[in-house]
């Protein structure tokens, strides 16, 4: 129980530090890098769904937009649209 509390406190501190770092040192990520990562994640999800017995013809569109909190890289991908928009 004590270890769990310590881990939660450490995680909260890490999140606060990372948020401050991102706030004070914004980093622009090239759109091509974001598009490549979005495609990789779509392919991975599609493979996972296929292995789970779902249709391999499933299309997983993605729209990427700028977000300060997205995985620490300043981008978030969501539902439909052009991955190069932001």
C-alpha cells in the first residue's frame, strides 16, 4: 500500500514536471512525422483487430491536430480527416 502511494506521488510529480517543461519549451513536430506515426498506429490497430477476428477491410481514418498534452509530442489523433491538417 505504501509502495502504491509512492508510485502515484512519483507519477503525479513526473506529470507536473513534464507539463511545465512542455509549457516553457514548446516543440513543433513536423507534419510528416505525425502522419507517419498516425499511419503506423492505424496499421497496428488494424492488425490487432484482424487478429481478434474482425474484418481486415476496416478503414481507420485519422485526423491529427495540435495539442499540448498528446503523448508529450504536441499532437493528438482523432476520428476522421486528413492527417496533415492541424
